[in-house]
C-alpha cells in the first residue's frame, strides 16, 4: 500500500512529508523532484512569496545513493520565508508580547469555518495549514510517484485551457506538441493567441487588485488497461481522482474525458466504439471517456480537467466581520497571487501521478522494482494473447 502524510505551515520552518510503500530499488533523482518543484513555482500571475522561496527537497530517509530502500521516505522542504516569521510562528516557547491575533476571516478561505470548528481565537492557526503552500509537498511526493511510473513508460503532462474567461480553442495537436507549447507558455497554455490574452487578462486583474481562476487539463500517457476497479466505490479510479483533484486548494470542479459536456449529448456521440485488429488488439477511434470506464483504466490516455476558483486573497477589499468585535470591516491585503492556475496544473500532474502509482501498486504489488516489473510484464504478456 502506497501512502503519505504531510505536515507544515505556510510560514512555519518547513514542510515535512513521509511516504511509505514505494518498492525498493526505484531510482529517485532529487534534481528531477527539484525540477518539478521549480515548475510549480512558475507561471504568470504568481505573487511576491514566490520570489522568496526556492523549493528544494531534502530527503532524509528511505533513500540510499539515489535508490529507494523500501523503508519510509522522509521529505523536507524549508520555508525561506520563515526567517521573516520566526517571531510569529515559532513552534516552541511563548507567544511574544503584543502578538496580534488574526481575527478577520477572509471570504473564500477556511478561516471562519476552521476557527469555529477548532476553537481558535487566532485564525492564523487555521490559515497557515489551509494555505496552498502545502501543495509544494504534494508536488514533491507526486514527483517520486512519477519517477516510479516512469520506469513503466507512463508519462504525465498538463496544459491550461482557460484563465479568467479567456478560453483556448480546442487543439488539434499531438500530445508531444501540446506539452512542448504548454511548457513554453508563461501561463502553460498550448495556444499562443489565447496565452497572450490570458497574460493580458492577468495584468488587468492585478491592476484592479482582483484575482482570476481558470481550467487546466492533465493527461497521462502509457497507462495500461486495468488500473482501478468497478467492484467497490472506493476502488473506482475516477472517484479517487476526483478526490485527489478536488482537494487541491481552490479547485471547484473536476471532469473526466468529456465531463460536463457529455450531459448534453446523445449517447451515440458520447461512448467510444470498440474495434479489434489482429495486431493492435482492442482499440478505439475516440477517447471521450478520458481513459476510464467502470472506474477502470481502459488503455487510452487519461484526461482530467479541473476548474479553479479565483484565489480568495484579494487586494480588492471584500466585506467580512471581525470575530473579536463582531464589527463589519473590509480588509485590504498586502500580498497575494493574482492567478495560480498554471501552478495548479503542475499540482494536478502530481496528484494524478500519486493516484496512478497507488493504483499501479495495488494491481502489480512488489517489494522491489524488479518484482513489480516482473508482475507487470507477465500481465502485459497475458494481454497480448487477448
Ligand atoms: C497562499 C498565499 C501566498 C501564496 C501561497 C499560498 O503566500 P503568502 O501568504 O506567504 O503571500 O504564495 O503559496 C505558496 C507559499 C506556495 O508555495 O505556493 C495561500 O494563502 O494559500
């Protein structure tokens, strides 16, 4: 069983992640994990915090000479910003005199609900962990999962399809080309014209002190038929992916394949007809299902989209109520991201990698990479004969 848990506040000393269940002998290049962390920090529309941080993972357990040993892996990401927050965020000792509590919940954040639920007078104790800073660790552990999947030829990429109402037209590009163009775009959008418009829309929103949401698509290639299962709700891979994507901060909707568009089309234009060829075996001419049928991967590329709401920390004031005085106020904020959709796409890649690695290990098992590989190859041989 592959699992992980993380801890860490946005302005605390560090984020910590423990991963258990990756087989032994998986090559994990720390530089590759760092490359993914850097990708998450980029994207037009990010705010001042990203100029402070330069995320690099420190792996302190479970890895020896760049190979997993099968023991739990321990990941550490330092928050450079902690230097500026030491007084307010020290995990030990006593609160400094005159420490100002956060009592003004920001609409759209977990502040109010979390503060009430956990009986916190200082909402910082909620917002620090609710922050999307946590996604840095999701990318670190997702990148380890991705390196494992790479051993079996799986590849994941993403592109942004909409920001602030600017929609990229549907692409008639190969996966390779879509990926290359997205990587070259400041907003991870594979359509050049739309990419420029998105940048302009972000500039306009920043001027107005507003924020923008959008949609990103994540694709996994080389996924074998048979990951996930139809037999229980919690084993359906589409359900698990929905959870993994919905739990990314600011994600408000998830689609698989045609997604919501399927609701408005007749069945004859939704389902992917099945064909057989002596060489290829079973195949489809379309992939409207997005690679999942019955909660099981069907061998086609996995296609997941997620919609992000605009970041709720606005420079433009929104009305709220101070929890200390119950008085109405409207707050001005000093620092925020205008748009985090490109970063969200990179987090989405990590979420997909993680869930696929889990499903892969459930199907093929193995305590060492060699054992997993042997099981995988024997399954592929069996499929050859079908
Ligand atoms: C975030 C607020 C901003 C973002 C942060 C998420 O941080 P700060 O409050 O320090 O300006 O930059 O994202 C990250 C730190 C990150 O690494 O992505 C929030 O409130 O969710």
